[in-house]
């Protein structure tokens, strides 16, 4: 019967390089998701008018004009996040 010899391998728990890369990627996504509300643009009410049963609210932001439609009984918010 042949005798098999065990070859010693360097200990690499759970692929240390892979684990470090996964941790880095998760940390990067977490940082970006926390930063996104800070980067959100705010639009300010420019005008509003009634069209049928809706009120049309027109906002001005740094990226351009934003229009939303709400029920006529509501008041347009002074500012919105876009």
C-alpha cells in the first residue's frame, strides 16, 4: 500500500485577501449611501397654479426646474428634495 505524505500549506483563513477586499467594498458602499442625502439638491417654490382638481407646484433648483402635482386642497411645500 502506498504511503501518502501530507504537504503543509500556509494558513490562510477564509482567503484573507478576499475577505479584506469584500470588507473594503462594503465599507465604500456604506459611505456612499450615508453621503447621498447630504448631496441631495434642494428646490425652492417658484410658483403654483390650479389645473382641474390638482395644484401644480413649480420649483427652481440648481439643476433646473422641477414640477410636482398635488391635490388642490393641499398647499405646496416651500422646499423639496430632488
